[in-house]
C-alpha cells in the first residue's frame, strides 16, 4: 500500500505555515469562545447571566449538529477532488468574518437582538473554525514523516496554545485592564470588548494567510470523481459499514477518542464556571489562570510530541489521561482554591499531549487518500458524543447540589473514555531516527 507520509523532511517554511494556522485559530477559540467574549455576552449583553448562558448553549448545540452533519460530508468532497485548499480558505475566512461581525454586539441589556446575534455569530464562527480544522488536520501526512509525525503535531499544538497565551496577554493588558491608562478604549457600549473581536479577526487572518497561500497538495488516488451531497452521505455510510467489517481498529478509535476528547473539551469550557462559582475568582484571576494553563499546555504538547514518536500515541493518551483523572479527583476531594489552581495546571499540561497523540494516531492508521474523510468523521464522532461531558457536569451538579461535584461528572466521562481506549489494538512501530535538521 502507498504510504501517505512524506519520505523526507518537509521544508521548514511549510511546517511554519501549518503551525501558524493553529496559532491563529487559538485567538478565536481561547479569547472569543472560551474565556473573554463569551463572558462579555453573558455579563454585559444578556439581561441576566442565566439568559446569556442559555442563549450561548442553544446556539452551540445547533452548531454542533451542523458540524456533525457537514464535517464528514465535506471531507468526502475534498477527497473526491482537489478541493481541500479551497475549503480551508473558505471556512477560515468565514471565521475571520464572524470575528469582525462581533464588533457590532453592543452592551445593551434592553435589546435582546444583541444577545441573539452575539450568540449566533459566536456559534457560527466556532462552526467555521472546526470545519476548517478538518482540512487543516488532514494535511499532517503531507508535512510529516513516520519518524517525526508526533513532533510535528505536538509543535503545532504548542503553537496553538502559544497563540492563545499571546492573545490573552494582549487582551488583558490592552483591552480589559490597560497597562497604559492613557491608551484605554472607552467602555461605553462595551467598545473595549468589541474591539477584542476585531483584534482576534486580524490575528487569525495574519496567522492563517501563509497556509492559505502555500497549503500542500493533497493525496489523491485515481481520477477526480463527480460528487453530490446524497452520494457523500452514502459514501460515509459505506465507510462506516466497511470499517465494521474490515477495519474495527479505526471504528474503535473513533468511539474511544470521541469520549476522551469530549471530556477534555468540557474541562476547558467549564473551568471558568468552576473557578467563578466555587472559588469566587474574579475575571482577571480567571484570565491569568487561562494564561498559565495555555503556557502549560504548550510545553506539554511539545514534550508529549517527542514521547509520541518514542513510545507511540496510544501510550501517551493512556498515560496523560490517567494522570488527569487523578488530578480531577484531587480537585473534588480536597476542594481548595490552591488545589484547583495546581491540579488545573497539571491537567492543562496534559491536554495538549493527549489531543496531539490522538491526531497522530488517526494519521498513522488512515489509508492514503482518506485523510479528509477520516478527519471529517473524527470531528463528527466528537460532536455526536458532545453531550457527555457537559451533561455529566450538569447531572452531578444537580445531584450533589454544587458545581464542585460537576467536576466529578467530567472525570467520570474521562474514565469511561480511558476504559474504552485501553483495549485499542494499535501497536506502535518505532520509526528510524529522523535525518539531521528534520523537525
């Protein structure tokens, strides 16, 4: 079988372009979705925080359904012809546009239209970003060899978290709590927060442009074929049926990784909720914690990528997930702000290696010419089970009357994912050492 990986090291400029795209996406995911602009929506735009949370949650649920339906479909479209670069550009620019549109969301609690539009635009931007990630991830085999795929993926993750650090620092000291008071933007109508959206859009555009211009040519086996949506879904169904009959490894991986990834996503999405509701952290304290967490994640992803190449991605996922489960249990049982801070940083340092290793494992087991479709299914299976982490958090919070216990719900999902993941029959074969100068 033809190997989809490179036989020699990719040019450094090609790797840098790929890594920078992840750094750009971090501006939208960390600043807009996770920590800053979403808090602006719930605190300054919505009439009550509960109303804001409900609006954002509803919009994100709809976006999750859209991603689940479109990700594998667009993956088959990319595999049917040379469309990957065009689709990457289209959805990346869609994310940039949504970021710019958020500038129009004023801090007016009396007008519900701002809340509805703000939640919808944020969710649409997140949808565009995740769909563009399907084509971004599928480029990995064209940029890495079997010997260095773990390092290439890990450094990419580190660039992403590093971009989040830079954007959060600038957000804190330029827009939220200006280091130079004379340059502070007016707070009227939320102008200082709305300007953050413009900054994030510019950051993403600048970081993504090199890859949009120089994206590697995709692996295409055979001639370009015609495509329509119905045929796309039929092809997806056939692929799943074929995996059940002939490739249980890939099917097992999709299910196990979806459970683990959902628990990781829930931790990052709900860390701010736990910090504020359980430990009464201020917004500034939360941003500082987010900064340190992103630094820890970047360092962890870099180191974890090297372990991936030496020990194999399965070992990295099992080891990092096990330690995260123990850390989560310490947060629940000891219940102090100091333990939440310390254990939270440990978890952050291990999220990157786990995410990177799952990406490289899928890359290693994907047949040539199926990268886009498989990463589309990767996104879909993650969304199909996206109710687990948030649902378990809510369930445990209600049952035990406290957000602190919601963490136990997330840990339970993570443990379930680990139990499903451990029997995965993937044997890592250590590749020959990379040539000198290879990434």
